[in-house]
C-alpha cells in the first residue's frame, strides 16, 4: 500500500503487530560520531590506517582512545590480530604518564 502522508501510519490496521519481531538490546551500545577532516588530513589518516592493517574507523577510534588515556592518566591493553594466513598477533599495554593538571594564568 502506498502511503501519501504520515497519518496513514497511525492507522491500527496498517500494522501487522502479530508478526512483530522482538530483539534483545545490544550488549555494548555505541555512540556514533561524525568527524570532518580536511582532505589532506584524511588522506594521511587513511594511509596510516592502511599501513596498520586497520579500517579507518578502527584507526581513528584507537588513536582517540590512546590520546584520551594519555590525557586522563589511565592505561589500557590493546590487542591486534590479522585474519587468514597473516601471522601478526600483537598485545601490549599502554601505560600513560601521570596526569598533569592544567593551571590557568592568574
């Protein structure tokens, strides 16, 4: 049935509620963030991600988390592996330096 406006969706007979599917909520809900890059900067990030055998989104997420942990004075364990015949398996813990408080000039 073709719907010409939103009021059609409010009609009870338009919904097949007896056929509705239920799904469990995601265990680890995510926040999706849109980030704008100048083209030259994105090219650098994309090339670095490729050189690291990572998707661009994974590379950006990892870089952002590493920076946040450094700023906040926390550490985290990272693990990378390749699929197929690639033999790269790397696990390391990044220990962050102590957090420095930023003082505003008086």
